[in-house]
């Protein structure tokens, strides 16, 4: 058991026509009337999480100056912040409609990402005791995401939508996070 701070970046590129309405830095529900609409091309999420890993540790007795181990457990992560940087086209409604390339920085959306993220993990590693009680540790871990990254919100709270010939279809992103980690540490 421990405490970790995770800083992640999630990038995606729109393959279809995706829009959202916004006011200053806040992304609004799709049904909100606003003068500013954004057609999304790429998005970069920057998240900060606090993680509490809980794992069982299985270690061998020392074999020479080496000791091998395996861990199995769950990572419990809690979202602290989520900021988005979007690139695309701003659509300003009026007569005439104005289109201009734009980058929206530090955008926020209430409850866009799931507050709690859980993942099951398996780690394998080795400790090399090279001087006295000082050891070099190498560990490889795989974590399988159990919870979704994004909320599947109620229809009226969804922010992203497709706009095909004036027909608006709202949706929520869907993804889970799987991680492969390689860790090196020095234990004193």
C-alpha cells in the first residue's frame, strides 16, 4: 500500500465531425445556446490523479545478491484535475457565419471524466543488492483498466455531438486505460 501522484496525457484525433458549445474556458452541454461552437480536430487531456495502490507482494529468499518478486493488486486512482487543449475550427454564428482556425487552451468540462479509476495489476521484478543494504530494483507492470475513463452522461448533460446536415446527435467518449510500466528504483 502506498500513495502516488500521476500526471497523464491522453491524446485523440477526431475522425468524424465532432462539435461542442463553449463559453470562455467551460465546455457546455450540447443543448446550450451560445454564439460559439467549436469543431474539434484534436484534443489533449492533461489529468492529475492521486493513486492508492494495494497489492500482495511475493518475494523469493535472496539467491546470491538477487531477490525476485511478483505483485498482484489494484490501483485506486482519484481524479484531481482535468484540463483539455483542443485544436479545430471556431464557428461564430451570425450573418454571415464566421469560421476560423483556433486552439482552445485549458478547457474544462464538469464531470467529463470518471472521478474514480480502478485497474488490476500484475508486476514482476528483481532486486540486486550491490553494496551493503543498498539495492537496485527493476520492475515491469501491466495494469488492466476496470472502470471507464469518461462518464456516459445523461442525454441532456452530454457535451460532444455530431452535426450532420443540421441533425445533432450527442455522445460521450468511451475508453478504459491499460498501462504497461517499467520502473527502476534504488532502495537504501
